[in-house]
C-alpha cells in the first residue's frame, strides 16, 4: 500500500436496514462498481456481500446484508434475518439506511437491536430525491434524530449520488486508526463465481413475477476462464415443479431472455466474451430445508 502514514483509517461498516431502502444501491455507489444486486423487489440481497473503498486516507469495507423483515416463517427468511443481525455486531460502525420520508414497524425492529448494541450508529437518510417539496426534509431528519442518539445523520440519494462524499467523510471520521486490510485494487472479498451467480439471479428477479422469485436459487456448475472466453454453466433452482415451466417460458422464451440479459451483464463485468449455459431444475421446498439452505450458502 502506498500510504504508510500512521493516521490511516480502516474498518468495517455494516449496512443495516429493512428491505428495499437502498442498502445495495448505496454500497455500489460508494465503491463505484456494481458488486451487490439491486431490484425494485423486496428481499433482493440474500447473502453477505462486501464492497471495499480505498483512498489515500482510509479504507472502508462495507458489508451489505439482507434487509431485516417480518414476513414469512420459512427457513430462508430466518436465515436471511440471522445474517442481517449477525452482521450488526461484526462492524466497527453500523450504517443504518432508512428512507428519509418513511418509517415502518420493520425500521422500529431494527432500531431495537441497534439500541442494544455497543457499535456506533450513523444514519444514511436515503432517497432524498423523492422528498418533495424539499422543505420536508429538515423535519424528517429531526424526527429521525429523536428516535435514538445516533452519532450522525447524513441525508443522501444513492441513485443520484447526492451527498456521498459527505457520507464518506463522516464514516472515515468514526473508523478506527488502522493500516488497510486489503490491497488497494481489491473491491470485494467474494469470488467471481459468487458475483456471476448473483448477476444471473438479478435477471431472474427482474423478469419473473410475484411469489416466484423467492423460491429461486442459482448454482454455478462450470466456471472456466479461458484467455478470450469465460464459460459459465449454471443451474436455476426452483422450489416447485410448476415453477419450472414458468422459468423456461413459452418455447423457452423466458429462459432465453434471462440468459441473454445475464450474459450482457457478465460480459460487461468480466470484460470478455461469456458463453453462458442455463438449466432449470426443481428442488422441492429447498427454501425451508436446512440442509439445502446450507448447501446454497445460507446462514445455518
Ligand atoms: N429514488 C430513489 N430510489 C432509490 C435510491 N436508492 C435506491 N433506490 C431504489 O430502491 C430500490 C431498492 O434498492 P436496493 O438497493 O435493492 O435496496 P436494499 O435495501 O438493498 O433491498 P434488499 O436487498 O431487499 O434488502 C431499487 O429500485 C433502487 O433503485 C435513491 O436514492 N432514490
Ligand atoms: Mg440489497
């Protein structure tokens, strides 16, 4: 690392918040690279993901988590909530992401956990681009400040990239003094196969309707990185036999659409031609089976 100065700061920032507030969007915007998948649907993030931002003065390691949620008693929901809550105590700081204009019972659930923890909490009041008129923002921030003794509250818009340098400054201020933990050019600690499976799952979430996405899982079976072409073979798991034909679609059209969109994203990310092969398989009720959950990499 080029900067051996003793006042260098480095640490882990856990992103916490209910589903859909914009945690993953914020991670990508802060790191400047798409590492965590984003959709308009709830419960998009299912696994812990990291994003590393390195500058001359600090290295911030963001940990993205599944949104804490009340819905559903399936093993999958419990596993996701476990990941979310465990990550809270893992960080040097918690970045509590909320929608600046909306406070719900699930925000309140998370607040109860944050009150009990010793980790300093900074709030990112996100989606300020949706606050209209703009004068509404100040009372919203005041209402947030009254909920807990947060270290700081920073209004931001992750999609418009508003106020992100300010947020970065605040985070660095609260990080411990430490040399960097990762090489300067490393953006995440997850491997290429994990990213590939997530990019494929993102395209399925975007294309499939309603309940179906929650029973989807992607398993990488082949990942051969040759000089000019990357061969990826993946199984798209569904948890009900009836869902298999939906994912394949009429004459294979849905699967083709998922495949070509995913291939474009993968080629962009890996910077080379991708040969992508997808299969659909049924694993009945995997989302409520602890052995299957473990096999797919969920918190058991
Ligand atoms: N208008 C607006 N939309 C945003 C902003 N940040 C995120 N979004 C949108 O909010 C939706 C959810 O974003 P995500 O980043 O997937 O939210 P998340 O908190 O990671 O959600 P889970 O992974 O389900 O917990 C997406 O449609 C984003 O485009 C923002 O600053 N402004
Ligand atoms: Mg997310």
